C-alpha cells in the first residue's frame, strides 16, 4: 500500500485552484469573489440536524428565530444568518427541527442547491459520507461548513478538497476548540517560553473521535508539522481511559517535543506548556450557565462560520488536510496498532476508519 505524499497533493490543490481562478482558497491570502446579500440575512441550509448534531445542541439556540430550542437563547439574534432549509436522514427529526426554526424541509440532501447562500453540516454520524453529501454544494460554489472529524478516510478528504480547489468554493472545516480564546492566546505566548520541552493537557469527553476536542486544538496552537501520533485507549468511541500523544517534528531552533492529553471529567480542557523559560497554562472550567456556555465555547466558531459564508477564507486547504491526517493517524493507532506510535504519512490513503454508526446513511440516497 503506497504511503501518503502530501506535498504532491498540496501541489495539486494549488494547481487546481489556479485553474479555477481561486488561488486564495488554497493560499488563504485572498477572499472569494461572491458578494453576500445586503438586503437580507444569509439563507443557511442545515444538514444532519438530528442525532449527535451541533444543530440540535448549540447552533439552534444561537440562530433561533426568538425562542429557546435546546435550552435557552441569548435573547437576541446577533448573527446575519437564518436557517431556511433543513435536511436529515430522519425526516421526522428534520420536520421537528425545521418547525422550531421556521424553516422548510427538503426531501433530498441535495435539494437546497439554488435555494440557500450556504450550508452547514452539524452531524457526527454523517461524517463518513460527508464528502458525498457535500459534493453538490461544493460543485455549485455554495459556501460549506464541514463537521468534525471531517473524514474517516484520507481518500475521501482528498476527493473533497480537490473538488473545493477546482471550484473555488469557500469551505470551513473546524472543531469548536480551534476557535476558543486560549487557542490563539496560548499560541501567542509560546515565544516567551524559549525552547519547548513538552506539554500536557486534559479534555472532557469519553471518546476520541467526537468529544476529545483537544486533538484539534493542539495543532492549532503548535502547528501542523506532527511526526507521529499515538492514541492509547480501550475504545475510541466510548472509553474508560484515553491517552493521546503527538510528537512534533521541531525545527532548527526547536528540538522535537511531545504533547499529550488525557480524558478528564472535570474541566472542559486544560493545557500546560513547559519551556526553557517557564510554564504557560490555559484552562476552561465546566460552565453551568447555558448562555455563558454559548458565549464562552460556541459563539466564536459561529462568527468565523458567518465570515466564511460571506466569502472570506478561514484557513488554507493544507491545514484541513493535515489535521484530518493527524486525526486519522491517531484513530489508526488506536484501532490497528494497539496504541503504538504511527508516523504521519504511513496511514494508507484507502484505509477506512470504523464509523461510529455503521450503515447510518443508506447508499441509495446517492442514486
């Protein structure tokens, strides 16, 4: 089985983007040409709104038309977005969500093309099929938000990103922890530490793929040049223990260093970085108030989502590909190598990580 050759794939992203006249999507230096409407809110298509979905958890209250849907609203509609169309694999749950949001249900996953300004996938169980569900919107140039962990196969994320580059479609693929204040704040403090020795964190959650959010926060802070990944756990989807470890390559000025994180049912996350000149620590305790939870944990990602839907590039495609590969290397370690370190680039591109819900999507919907 051939190894990954990301430099070749990255080159393809750049060439495809140039061919489409959309080099900004690949480089992250330019914005999309589309101009958002000024006389109305952005019409958002909500896909995968039922089980294990951000749509039914936090996004619904942030974009609520004025009433509490999950728990409570912030009391004001602060975004220039409104949900106008809804699809879910379960039509009953789609109808319930749409009625609460004052939106229209569509029968097929691709029925929103031409009816919305942007689409956002909120479901976790749909991720193994996300590259296929998103395809008609990417091809139509409709800005798209992809839910984490983005793909369960490198071939799938490559297929999707190549399509994004070809059509120059604004795409955002992030986890909520990438947008938290401490991700940028702690990153900005790293130069104060001198040479980094190591870092250790904790994260709330009992599964690596969904709730172990710190796996996406770590590269946001330390960069995407990870050499090896290890995920030691009894079950990546419902664990009693989990230790994630990322060995960063380092540079001429920085020797390779290890970042590790364990499951903790207390704080939402904590992270301490040790360097030659001292320590830097970040921590977010559990937030009891739902409105403060929305403000502290969820609203910052929605702000970046709206900017993407307005046509602004959030990050280079290279970053999306790299963090997906880092995640899949950890899943490969946990499921195929009993937690041993696996070198990034050695996971076969056709390897399919075990989906959290096998058969969740009936393949007939794509015919």
